[in-house]
C-alpha cells in the first residue's frame, strides 16, 4: 500500500494541512503525520529523513511557514520525492516560505506547490504514487472527470442565471 509522510514545522500548520490529509484519505493513501522543525529539532529531522525509505514512505509532503527550510532539509537527506507546501504565516504573506522551497540548489530538488496549496500537494503525491499503483491512476482520472463535470454543470447554471 502506498504511504506518504505529512510533516509540518509547527502544529499551527495543521488547519491548512487538513486539506492535504483529507485528500490523501479520499484517495485511500496511507499516511503518517509528524511535527518536526528543521531548526528546533534538527536531529529528529535528520533521523526522520534518513530512515523514511526504511519506514515505507514513498513521498514526503513538508509544510512550513516563514523562511523555514523543512522541505529542503528533508530533501537533502533522502532520495524520496519531497513536495513542499509554503505556508502563509508571516508578514511576507508566504513569499519567504515559497522562495525557501523553490530556490533549492542544483541536485536537491523540492517540488513546490502554491502558497497554502495543501490539497495540490496531496494530489501531486497521489500522481507520483500512481506511476507505481495503477488503482491510484484510475482514481486520478475519475477525480479529474468529476472536476470537469462540475465545471460543465456550473457553466450550464450560469447560462440560466444570466440569460
């Protein structure tokens, strides 16, 4: 069964990351949730990343605000794909967090979603896992089909409202 680690730099990130968690649940992906700080608990962050493969994780989603380097620190110590979720938590409206994730040095990539893009982080993790798990690929197709149907329905509704 596919397994994802959802790691947050602080418990204050949980309300946002519930969107990620709920999306993983919707797709039937197993996950663990951790609070690990790249700066306040660096040894735990290092141990977690170095042992992530052995614990069965296949993708790591790391959320942090301000200029926290959680996603990058984890990516530096594992070969697993790491998806960063920049959290809007400072006077810079999440730009500092976004830049700390997308401006990684060559050789240590972090896939990064939009500021507060927790749901997209889960969807990207599911798409990565779908390369190995065909049942997830089918669920992604069904999810996108439903989105298209929802848009078509809204299109019809707006036509009725306007005309």
